[in-house]
């Protein structure tokens, strides 16, 4: 039985050594960026969970934490897409993303309109 690489990796093998090295560096940077962004998302979700476990408090503070987590989730979704991955239900369950954060995914509002 012969094995062959998935098609998206086959084109990398067809490149000359310099192009292969560059492609490797690009892929490594994408993965590194994804790791950093997922770390930011985890920290934002922890801050939101700690706030809610402490009994909540000011609605504005919760809103700000949800917006912060929603923006972090948006960045992760974009980077995962660039890496060829998708954000789906399994991802949301793995990171225990609350529905409010999923609904708020996108850039955070800066200042009052």
C-alpha cells in the first residue's frame, strides 16, 4: 500500500528548497500566531468566568468582558481560517465559549458613538 501526502502539502514538496524554507516559515508563523491568539481567548474567557462566579456586579463590566472575549474569539476564528481550520461546535465546546461571547464575536466597540 502506498501513501501520498494530502494535496495541500503536495504543492509544498514541488517547490524548490528556498521556496520550501519560506513556506515552512510562513506556516510556522501562522501556527505561532494561532497559539498566541488562543491564549488571549482563554484568558478573556477565564476573566469572564471569574466575574460571573463572583456573583457578577456591574452590567457594564460584564458587557466589556463579553466584548473583549468576543473580539478575541473573532481573531482566533480569522487565524484558524488562515491556517485551513474551521471554528465549529467542537471548538466552542473545547474552549467552553459561552453563547453570549459567540453572539458578540467581532470587533469590540471603542468609545461611545
